[in-house]
């Protein structure tokens, strides 16, 4: 380990020395840090020429790192100023505007391997959401923000928060679950964590980007009420409470207009109604026009200049785009930069603190692990146990799985598992997004270290009969099951792939003491659930995932994660989206080639289709409740090694607060995510409950605490489409408290004044 870290330090220092920093700090009235950011931005915009303004509102192209060998092109000189991240805007030395270095960083600073950079691979965002711990979200994001700075970046592209409406979406691992309050609040804390490090924070992909299939050309149709009460509510909470510097508009269309030129989404809702002062950045290649996009609220084209370079300059000169609108774009960008401290606190390149990274990554992994089943209290295992443990499958001898696409963090030391050769007919895109990457944190090793007196052996699970016979001879079998997901493709099914279902069934038949550990990017179907003794959902657990899993299995950590998404029994129970016009098949072939030259991808797949999500506001558990369908595991669910009792509910309607007593009735210290749901008065016509607040409380055995949960006002309101405003309905609200959306021992009522 020491050599491994020393290697990283050396390699990183070498890489750092190659790249000079940006231009020196400015001398101008806007450089006074005592002035408010909006004033500094105003002074800067005043001093700018038309060309300088145009330079600020677009990137310099699709390939912008000094290492462009894979494109076969010679880089233009300017790219040597770029840090090789996801995007680059050259600074303006005359005015002291620093180079803007953008990088993907939802679960860690991405794409570093080519640049010789190390960054901490954090557990997936869905794992973070499963912790239900906003303070942890801040700490997790601050760690990533610090590493971005250490690597010389000043704008993050990581802030994914599209609601999980479709569990087969390949990007759910990058997002924060299916509930608007949970996702919105976690995203708000996340973005503040990033911004605390002098990095411009972002939320994405705004909005209604719920699937990868057809993402470049799907026209999402959903009445405003449904959109406002689900996805847009999540963004509303996150934007208002998190105050991001930037919001990235999505690839898809909403009600006939691309998200990046959608006046309703950008101008009306985000900027006017929510009063937000930051800038809208397009997703990569999601800009489709100059005048329409500029007038309807887009402030920055990324990654190139097809529409916001010369074309925008000409449109401003002709008066097609008002000069004041261009000023507004730059004002918003400059505001975000000044506010985050990008002008004043220039990144000092340094090697990230690897050990601090390990600490936060492991803490987050442990907090997000969800214990789904634990028959006869088979877990936690006794670290003193003797006898044989069979560890089977999932490359548990090598590492832990991660999610693919732009949120991929390069594995320190390389992929722990040599990827299988590409399938015949695979595109470059399939290879980039489709290759499973394992981080070097082997659960097998962590289990061996924990259970020093046991005989721990490993079987890769490929020969199912062989794995079953090893399980039969052991006191206990632990099967690791993996589900790889990625940007760029959705899952055809929530079933575990590659005969892992058969493997689990065979091992469980051979040994009733079988524990399944899942490393998944989203929900998993479990036809084998009744046959196994325990199930631990570890998500993509990051660079210390093996250690975190072992700590939970052996009880050093008492699990406290709760599901941020519903696990359905079958895809048939999900709301079925309605495709209008010619639907392309679900799957990676919808994407079109992204290389070479990026924008080509927009020409390949231009066949638009309409997609209606019939559930509207009823995403996730709300759909299951209103259809009276039983999920496999409900939203908010998760077991602990101790137990909790809820009592004495009091509802304070005037303060919109709920108070109750929570008691640890078991033998171990543990944390409970105490959840409060509301059912609106009958006039709202809702046959489901809404999460209205929660608190995560740690209690010693026997300890009890009075818990007060404030109900978020927007979870008590309905969106009136005609009047275009939120209204709180009259009548009796029912209030419920408990340990999951489906287990609420306490209930009460309130009538709001
Ligand atoms: C993704 C964004 C990402 C961008 C830059 C796009 O394909 O949708 O989430 O930030 O690429 O890598």
C-alpha cells in the first residue's frame, strides 16, 4: 500500500509540473473581494469587449487536453493551457479572468488517468442518498471539491440529481433517488460542499432527463403539474437551498423544445420564478440554436462554439440577440465565479490527501449500505468465528464495481479486473461506456483480515456446480453479485446478468447460510430472495468498498442506510411510459456514435419521438402506493442490527412540525432514519403519501429521544397549473411517522391554519 501511494504521489507531482497555472489575479475594481459578487460581476462585464464576452460563453471544442493522441489530431496551442478535464474556457489575462477548467466529478474527479492524476473514487451518489444524511453529502462533496482544486479545476460538472423515475436508467447510480425532497435536499448540501472549496457547483441535468435511451432526441411530455411536483420540485428545493453557481440543461426536449432552449424551464421557472442568479450551461452537444437558445435562457454552450461563438457574435451585431442578453449571460457566469472564490482563491496544484479520501469514502460507503434481509439474525457475523467461509463471485477477490460514463473515476492502479474482450459489433461508445471498472478494494481480503480464525476461500462463480460444492463444504457462503450500469445505455432488465441468479440459487440450495452482497447501480430483481438468509445492498461502494462491506458483515458498523429508490418485484409493476411516433428500441444503439467530432452524434440520431411518463408526480413509491402494488422492497426501507420503537406522535399544525419519541429497543447502538410522510386532504385526489421530512438519529441501546421533524412546505402544497403557483389545500392532512414508506406505526392529523 505504501509503495502504491508513493507511486501516486510521484506520478501526480510529475503531472502537475507540466501545466502552468492560469493568468495572474486581476487589477481592476472587480478584484476587490469586499464588494458583493453581483457588483464585481457588473464591473467586469462593463470592462469587456464584445469578443471577450463571447469568449466567456462557450468552450473551445470537444477535445481539449494536451493528450489528444486518441483523436489522431494535433492539438491547437491553446489546449496546452487546458487541464484536460471535461471542458475548458481560456481566461482573459488583460482582465485577470482565470482559465476555466471544468471536470466531471459526481462521485470523484473523473478522467484523470490520462493526465496522471489520482482522485478518490467515492461510493455512488445513490449510495450517498441511501445514507439520508445531508451533512455527509456536504462532506462527501467537499472532499471531491478539494481534490478538484488540488488538480487545478475550478468548475465541477458533478451534481446529478434527476429523479429515478425509471429504475432501468443506466445513470441512476449518479443520481440521488426517486423522491423530490430527499434528492433536492441531498443535492443542496452536496452543491454547498463543492462550493465550500472554491469550486463553482452545478446541478444537472435540468430537466426530465430520466433515461439514456434516445436521450438526444426524446421529447418528454408531462403536464406541468406532474413535472412541478416531481423532478422540478427536486430542482426547486436544490436550487433554492443549495444556490448552485450553475445548472446544466439536459439533452432531451420537454413539451416540444430542447431543454437548452426551453423558455419555460430556463427563463420562466429557473431564473424568474426561483430568482436564481447563476448560469445555465448546456450538456455536451445539447445546444441546438443560437438565437432561440440565447433568448430562451441558455448562458453557456459546451463543449464547443458551434452556436455561441462567431454565430452568437453575428446575432448580437445584427440585434437578433439583444446586447443586454449577452451581458446577462456573462454577468451570471462572472457572478458564479466571484461568489465561489474562483478569482480570489486560485487552485494551488497539490497531491490530493489520499488517506483523508479513504476515510470519507469508507464512511460514506458504510452509511449508505442497506441491509435488506437478515433471517434469524445471521448477520452480523462473529469475527472470532472458526470454520470455513466460501466467498463466491463478483470478482470479490480483486475489487469492487463502479458505474460507467462521465461519472467514472479512473481506478487507482488500473482496473482491478481485466475487462472481457468487446462483443462483436461493439462501437467505440459501447467500449467507453460499457466496460466495467473495478476499484482495488477487494472484499475477500477485508473479510480474511476480519475473520482471522476462519478459513476463507474464494470461487469466481463461473462454474456454478463448483461454487455450490465449495458452499456446501463451508459454514457460510457469501455471494457477491454485480450489476454494471453506465451512462449511455439503459438496462434491459433488473435481473442480475450472466447467470448470477442461477449461481445464487445453486449456492443457497447447497448452504442455507448464504448471504448475498449486491454491488448494483440501481434496483435488482430477486427471484432467489426466499432462499437466501441475508441480503446486503452495497451499491458501487468506492475505493474503500471492500472494507466497508466487511465492517457491516461483521458488525463493526451497524447498517443504517435506507433505500432511496423502490425495488420492484417485476418491471411489469412499473409505470409504463407511452411512446408516440416511431420508437427506437431501448438500448445502446439509440445513442449514435460520439466520435469523431462530437456534433456528428447530433446528426446521426435526429429522429424525435414523444414519450409520456403516465405516473407524472407519482414517481417511485408514489406509483406503487396509488396502484396498490406491493414492491419487493419499499422506498425508505432498511434493517439494522438493533430495533427501534416509535411512540407519542404530536402534530403542531401552526409550526408545521411533527414530534415523536424514538427508542432503541435492541442491544446495539444504531442509527435510524425516522421518516415523516403526509397524505394531502381528499381534494388533492392523491392516493399516495409524500415524504415531508426526516431525521437520522443515533441512539445507544435503551436510549430514547424526542425527535422533531419540520414538514417541508412544498411537500404540503399542490401546483395549480392554471394559476401557475403552489397552493396548500384546505382540509385535513394525515401525518405518518416510521422507519419506511411502508411501515409507519404512528399517525395523526392536522388542519393547516
Ligand atoms: C453528460 C454530462 C457530462 C458531460 C461532460 C455528457 O455526455 O451527459 O453529464 O457532464 O457529458 O462529460
